[in-house]
């Protein structure tokens, strides 16, 4: 991510109880508007994360769910429609990820995210999982893409080009 997400909830790992902590995050209407702009959506109506944070000062695990309600635009009809998003979260954080993490490849997919200055940002994490849960090709419920039936009078574009070439 190039810039911080418009929602941030920092958790200081040194202040967490020994057995871990439960965190519930709900985006404000202003944060929802900013997320909609960030994700180029007509609207983000709600974002809620229910997370369990546990571990040590050097290594943390955040697990739980992120749920949201968004308005997306149907790729078939171009009509806006409301959609629910639900993503499971299970992310590890580590105190030092190291400079070799810059050029990540497939072997690095399990590398933990970094604990930055003793904190993890569960707001940015929730926003990232909302983005991951968005359908990249959203379709309004009940809408299916149907190709036009090819009839005898519907020549392919290549047949039309061949016809133009033979006319010359």
C-alpha cells in the first residue's frame, strides 16, 4: 500500500494483556466515505471488524472477521447495487521483517507483516481485508452476461473484413 488507508486504529503491542485482547472496530461515516473514494466505489455503507489479537511483543497474530456493506457497479448493466463483504482474517506480525522483504516473491507469502514502532494498525488491516473481499467483476444479483445469439445474418468481424477485401 503506497499511502495509509483513511482508517487507522493503532494498537500498542506492549499494552496488550498477556492472554491477548479482543477488538471491535467500526468505521465512522466519514471513514466510510474516504474508503469509498480510496476503493473507487459509489459507497461504503459499513465496515466492522471483530478481531482477536494475541502473541508476544515480538510476534503477534490477528484473527477474526471483517464485514462490510458496499455499493458496487454491475459490470453487465452498469447499475449500482448493494453487496455484502465478509473476509476471514488470520495475519501474523513480527517486530523485524527485514529489508529482504522488499522484493517479495512466492516464498515470501507467509512472511509476517511488520510491527511498526511497537504498534499494529488494525484499522488499515480491516480496510485491506475489505478491499480483498470486493468482487473485481461485480454483477447485480440475478444478472448474467449473455452473448448475442449468432444467426445467419450475424457474420463475424473477420468475415466482414474478408468481404471488404474481396470487394476491392
